[in-house]
C-alpha cells in the first residue's frame, strides 16, 4: 500500500475515457495524495499531468455546500419538494415532453441509471440527453449501423500487439496521454508503425512514421480510397465478407469517391493505403476529429468498412478503437443515457424491448420514439417547448455550439435545476434551483472506460456540507413525484444489481451488453470489485467481439455501409475565409471547473489563444502575442495570437476550455454553429468558418494578485498560480488614474503603493503592499506587455523589492514558463540544463530533470526545445 497513515483507496481518475486507476490517500485535513494504480489494467500505474494533479483540485473553495432556491440557501426538503412539484405540475399541464434532463459523462453509472429510469420509465419521455452527444454520438451511430449494437470490439491490449496504429482525428498524446504512452511503448518494443491523420501537426505526430495533414472533413474520402485499394490489391477477406452485407454497394461508393478532395498528395495516399493493406495487425484509434462532424457517422463507418472487409476485427492486435472524452461516456451509453437509446443497449423503437424494460421497471409508460438530442433540446428550451430543465454536472452555457443562444435559452427557461459541485459556472449562475452534489473523490459507484472495463470509483473524502450523491438526489425526487417503490434505493450497490439484472434481459434479446453475472453481487463483493471488462455472464467474461463473425443484426451479419464524402456544413468565402478547428489542451479539462484549481496545470498555457499560420498572420498584420478578434456567422471571441506552422494556411485552432469565469471573451463555442450529423445529432465542432482581425486595444496589462481580483476590463483571462492569481488584461479606454484603478482591481483601498507611471507613453507599473508583502502588481503598456510573467506570478505574498522591474534581479533564478506540468519544470531550467550538461536527447533531459518521465505528453515540446537550442548553438 505504500507510506504510513490512512490506507490507500483504489479508485478511478475522473478525466478522460482511458479510465486510469488511482490510489488515493486522505491526509485527514481535506487534502489528498494521488498516484497511479500499478494493478489497474488501463494504466498500470501511469497517470497524465491532469491525473497527477488531482490532489490539488479537492479543496472546498467555491464548493456548493447547501441547496439554493432562487439564490437563497435552503434545506434539502424544501428544495427537493420544489423540484418534484415543478416537474410534476409541468408534466400535468403540458405533457411529459415539456421537461428534459441534460446529464453528463461525469456521472457514475448508478447515477446515470436512475436518471434514465426516472425520465424514460416514469416521466414517460425520452428527453434525456448527455454531453456525450458532443463527444461520441457519431461512434454510437456508426457502431449500431455496422454491428447492430453499440459495441467496442477490441481492448487496450491490442495496442501492444499491433504492427500498425493509425490515429484518426485524435491528438492522443494530449487528450489520452496514457494510451499514447502504450502506443509509443509498442513502437519501441515491436517496431509498431504509427500514422497520424489530422489537419494539424500535433504532439501525437512526435514519434509517428507518417502524418497525413488532410483537408478538414476529408476522412471519408481517404478511407474510401483505402477501401478501393484493399479491393484492387486483393486484400479483401472473402470468408469474412460472407458474414457481412453491403459489400458491392460499399465498393461502388468507394470507387466513385476516388476523386474526392483530401488535401494530400497522391503519393502520400498511396503510401498510407499500401502500408495499411500490407499490415495484418492494424488498430485504428479515432476520436473527436472523426465524431464532431456533420458527416461523423459516415466517417466512423468508412473506418469500420475497411476493418470488416479485411477481417481485421476482433483479433489480437487489430480492430477499430473509439476513444471517448469522458470517464463514463461508456457507462452512459450502457444505461441508455442518450435520447435515442434504451437501457442496456436495447432499442427504444423496438416494441418488444420497450415492453420488457417497462415490465422490469414496473413503469407506467416508456416512450416509443427518441427524445430531443442535445442541440434540439436546447432549441426547444429556447422556443418554450421545454418548460422544466434539469442539468447535471455539465456546463452547456459554455460547451454547446451557439453557446450564447444556449445561455439565453437556459436563462429564459421557466424552471431550471442544476446539480453540481459549485455555483460558479456559467450554467449554474442561471439556475432557479442549485443542488449540491458530491465530487469525484466523494462518490461511490462504477464507471466504464473506452475498452469496456468497468471500474469502481470509491469515496475517500467525506461529502462536505450538505452535498449528496446524484443517485440519491434523483431517487428522492422520483419518490416525491409519486414513484416511491421504484426509487427506494439504499445504496449504489443495489442500483448496480438492478442494472446488471436488466442487462440479463438484454442478453436474452441477443444484445452485447450483458453483465448478468454480477446481478447477485453482494455489498461486500461490490465494495471490493476489481476492474473487469464486460460482458460478464455465466458463460463469458470480457475479451473481444466479432472474431467469430457473429454480429448483432437479426441475421447475425455485419453491415458494410456505403458512404460518400461530404464537405463540412459551413463554407469558407470572402467574408469568413478561415476554417476553425477546436480541441483540448494537454493540462486542462472541459470547462476547467476542476483543472483551473491547480496552479501547475494552469502554468503551461495560461491564456486562451488562436493558432494561426505565419503566412496568414503576415497577411493580416498580426504579430505574436497580439490579441485577435475572431468572428463567425453566430458569434465572436477575442483570443491571443499564437503564430505556428502546426496549422495549415487557411486553418486556425483554438482550445475549448475558457468560460465566463476564466475569460469571458474566449468562450469558443460561441463561434460554432449548431450544424449536426443527421444520424447522430453530433455537432460539427471542428470545421466552423471564421474571420480574423487584429484587436487593437487602447492598453494592455498583466496583473498578479494574492487574492481574487475584481476584473472588469474589455478583455481578461484569469489563471491560478502557487501564490494566488495572474491575469491578462486589455481595454478600449485607459482609466484616468492607474493607481486608483490598481486599488480597485486588487480590492485594497488602503494598501501601500509603489508606482512608475508615464502617462505620455501610456505605461504604468504599480505594486501594492500590505505588511511589507506584495498583494498585487499590474504592468500596463500600449502594446502587449513584455514582462517575465512566470517570475512575477511567484511574488504575491513575498517582500519582492524588485517587483516594479517586472523581472528578477540578476542573481535570482528564473525557471521560465512551465513546460513539464507533472514535475513543474520550466523552459529556462531545461535550456540551462541542455547547455551546461550537454544534453543531447529527450531521455537525457528526463534523467537530469525528470521532465517528460511521467505521462510523457510534454516530450514533443522537449524535442522541439532541444532542436531550437542545438540549432542556435550551431549558428553561433
């Protein structure tokens, strides 16, 4: 178990769908030590930077500790009764489809199960959808078309046994770092080849044998070309094809698509197709670059077609592998958390399935048609069809496309309930009723990761204040709505047993999801349950699907789906000439409700930005660090320009994480139109069209503070530091008195002030102190401020006699911006080590400084830095 004191508790990381095991140790003071679980099959002890920093995110700062009704704290009894009464009265007056739940992959499976049962079985509407709709709905649709059910065929172990791993629309190195380390380990151990298919050059390209920088949205065209090559090269597995339908039509479509644009040289396409065709063991890993598209389902099926046609599925070292963005996106799929699904992979539109679920639940009604998917749900909120809305552990006022319209819709909804751990999100601020839920380290239940492994999430910290588990909140509302017998749960173990029992009924219908072998699990065995991959039945446990050629369509055959390339919904043109790609950063998570609490995670990239190609920046007269205004047909943002050839000309990239709490002008989904895949309902978040112009402010500033700042400028972006906070600022009009403005900003009207202000030049440097310690400092210039930000961020709370200079004294170390978040190693420290110790490789940097030796996701940046230093030295 390691160490002394409290015992370690085995649990699961709450971030991406890799599902890493963690070992947690409470310190008895509200703190938490976190390390990777060496016994967990997903990560074998490894954690990424976010997982390693989990202990920094469990404090009670900004926690919601009691129910609030119309802004006032109240008791649970009044709050829950109000929720139950409002939903019951709304249904009675306007019908069951006048209410909706919008839930989240942050919920545990047991929570998800109760929410789905309440909405579909007892309220009688299918208006329950999840933020997983934004993540992997296209994969679900593609799986169901091809396989007959939403089945992930393979397992993580296939990565180690593959001879070729193809990453499609997946920056695995940053978004699923532990899986990427398994890919690189396979390359080192067995020479596995790696191909990255992505419009951007990302960290995942480091170590890749081939990078195909295709045109955004061209995945179908590329995989159709591959399908045609497989046919022309005689690589079709005729025996396996006999277990499928649709080959001829699919081949015809693939051949007809041969001239569709990919943005790639013919030689590149040919090299990729030949490599794929000549390699027996191929794993294709795909993620949001495939899913988040108006043709996302077709992209998925284009990939599946190639694996099915060659029999490269269900066998060791080969198969398609969808990697999901959230810790329990899979669990939500299993319980029917999507608006078009029924529990346990049963079909909502199948009368026999509905009847079986209704009888099992003893439910008054089960809807016979899909409910509103996420985009349509919030449109219905906006136009008044949805009159009561319950949002659980997600932030749609930021994360949904056309985020401004979604925010306004929620604000105008007659009754909105939000269950969350904090009141400080863009969505929570709009709620009529706020319900305090337990956070990840306080929860008890299960989650399912990308390869069907069910893991326990165990509580290690007590629930603070009046916080309750989500299943308990939902069940109590169900009881108060008059459905008491169905929601009289005493524990998550009881809910899990019910879920497992229902899955046995699904197994009886020939469904893939069957964990009925766990339906009689005792409370003690549930508490001690080890990670295990489903199915779990009396006759089968885990392993792969489809090697036997048996699928889940009524005739047991797979379907090859004819698909053709379609351009993204939005078209570039003179008004909006750039294609916008959005995505994640290495060290941040979703809308930063959790990760923004960690200073070391905020230190890597502390401000929202726009990546733009050097040629485009020159044409637009944009310099590095300029602010730029980005506009689309539906919204506008202000971001910091980052000039890089990692994006192609005519394309730009922006991260998705900033919110009204951290950078109000950088809510990137305000730019994204709500165009969706017609089958999956998933929005197209990777191919918006935008215009870009330099944003000229009257002044620019950088501030550091010990305490929270009163930020009111036209542009600001806030980040946590080890000493307090840092903020980038800009405004259209300079204050008349910068010293007075500094006192207001730092909420310190009586503080001692030192300043250097040059009104003619428009510069100001102001430091505020109390008890001889810096409480705040601001640096202002008519151009983006040039100061040593990472050094200044350490000064609040210190004497810092040199604070006005904006840089350290000559004899003081300055580690520079953090590059390795796991160990907090700065760029200047790394450069100094390279120069003084003659370090020649990334591994040598790791041996000297530990940088890059944990999750490895900073290794590409280390390699770039090493090359820059060596290039500079060679030129000197």
